[in-house]
C-alpha cells in the first residue's frame, strides 16, 4: 500500500470518529487504562516535529515481530497509523497523538481493517514517545504502556523506534528486492578439500557483495558481505534454497533472506524457514538475525522482508 493511500485511509477513518475528549499524556506512574479526559494541550508551532515513519523489530529465534508507525497531522492533531506483524500478531491501529514537542502519547482511537486483536483497548495509551537523552545521546525513547512487547528482554523504556523518514513528502525511499542465484558448483571454493566434513564457498552476490556458504555435517551456515566466526544453522540436517533475496534501499543492500529446508527430527516435522541476515561490511561482519517460520503473518515472505529492512538494528541469533 502506498504511503499516500495509507494517509487517505487514515484521514477517512478520522472523519467519522465519534466525538471524544482527549486523555492527557500519562506519567510513568499512571495506569495503562486512562480515566481522566481533560482537553489535549495545545500543540507547539513546529507542526512537522513528530511527522514521519518509525520502525522497530523484535527477534529471538522463531519469535519475531515488526512495528511500523506512520505519524502525520489531521487538522490540529497528531495521528498515528500502526501496523504490527509477526508471531501470532496482526495489529492494525489508528492512534491519536496527545502531547507536545517533548512527549507524545499514542492513544488507541479505533481498530483498522485487518486488525486481529482487541488489545490494547480503544482509549488506552499504547506507548509514549519522549525526547531526551539516553546514555548521553539525544534520542526519541519509547515507554510501553498498554501495548506489551513480544519479548521479555525488550526494555520497558528505551530508544526502540527509529524514525526512517521525517515526513510524507516526498514519499519514503522504497525498499525493493533483488535476487541472486546460489549455485555451489559455480562458486569459488575456499577450503582446500582436505577436510571432508567441512566445505566453504564464496558466491557472487548483489553489487559485488559476496555470499559465504559453509557446509558441515549436512548443515549450512550463510554470511553475506563479510564472513563471521559464528556457526549458525538449525539442529536438523538442512539444505539451502537456490537463490538469495537482497533488500535494497537507495542502491544499498540493507538485509538479505535465504530459505532453509530442514529435515524432521523424531517427532518434529520437516519445515521450510526463511533466514534473515544483516549485511557485513568493512565496519564489521553481518550475521543471522531472525528465523521466520511458515506460520508468520501476514505471510512468511512479507514478515521476512520487514525484518530484513531493519536487519542492521537486530542482534545476532545463536541458532
């Protein structure tokens, strides 16, 4: 869906909303469900201060969740359109922004088409953005309120959401996909062939970025850009798909995706997972940052692309 269409849909939804009064920006000690409803404070003169697209992602093994928040103005108020996808998650919310230049609380105004949950409830504050310093660095920090993150390791307060565009005009730079084939017979062999248990190759990737493939004990490890010293592969015997998908923004590879076909083990059935990789460079190696199962929503491919688009912000996974 284009950004312009997203804005039009959100504005249309706002047009027929019932009259309400707006709750205040909650303090850290306030409950998640707001009961007080005084009129919202006047907005500061800089009406583009919060505008833009913000993203955040959580990943730990097969547990993944991506957040995309578009913030814009509807007459004299801030509006947010939030999409959350991932493990057992498909959330579509229209949010009212309540606050000023220093802090903005996002209150659930209504559920959008495709929403599959009623948590948080309408009228609850999902989370709060606040400007300030975090570890001595100026940041926009997020404090979760009624909306809970997927992982227990995600901090309750911290610089989580990252603004990737500062407005809707011009449209954000589109992230697209480019595919390169992986044919090990055509790749350059890196090992000397002396160890029959381990083999390694370097294959041609996007824009002269190599794909490093290592095979050992019928299991594969893949790195892109630069190799790392991690051995990250499923426990079951596995094979790789025949091509790698690069996510490209402004001509630069920001993430990569490759399919693993994994044999079943005892009572565990065979499966086909997508591995999401960050791209290594001269500044440091990349790594595998997420596994995306076939059950991911809205689809396995879309969930993997959402994670690959922010792969450089995700930690490495161990297996």
